[in-house]
C-alpha cells in the first residue's frame, strides 16, 4: 500500500473518489503491483479516520473498474490478470481527473475555452517536443 494515502474532507471531492484516485494512481505508477494486498476496509478507515462504508464504496468501484479483486475471507488485492491493461486504464483515469480539475480551475478564474485550449496545447508541446 502507498506509504501515504490521505484524504481532504474540505477539497470538495467526495472522499471515496479521493481514495479511488489515489489507489489508481499508485497502480499506474507501480507503487502497487499485481497481486499486492490492500488494507482491509476497517484498517484503511481507521488509518484515514473515515467511515468504513466510504472505503467499502471505493473498493467496490475499484473492483467494478477491474483495478482490484476481492476474495471473501482473504481480502482485496491489485488485480493480477491483465495488470498492464489495468495500469493503462488507471493512468488514463488519473490523467483525465487531473485535466478535468485543471480545466475546472481555469474556468473558475474566468478563462474561456479557447484560452484553456491554448494553454493545454502549449503544455503538450512543451512536454512532447520531438
């Protein structure tokens, strides 16, 4: 499990989504590997000081998305089959969430769609110079 998994109740992002995003990010960057066991629902809830139902909801969504699998009596594990596809999907989810947050922030400070598009294209050009 990632060394530091945190939630921010004041962020405006539902806590279960914060948990999902952090676990997906950990899978995407290789911090969590195929077959690695996640903390129990109860343990993660205690660690984060959140409701166990919130963790259970996050784990259900992660299982539905094919990121983890749960074995009754054994626990929840990073899905072993197709971990490459899962990692790619997790990376895509993390990137999409980050881009959406950046666009939402830019819009909230008054930039229009063309200005945001120009900023995004400039960032892409800067990072993907050939």
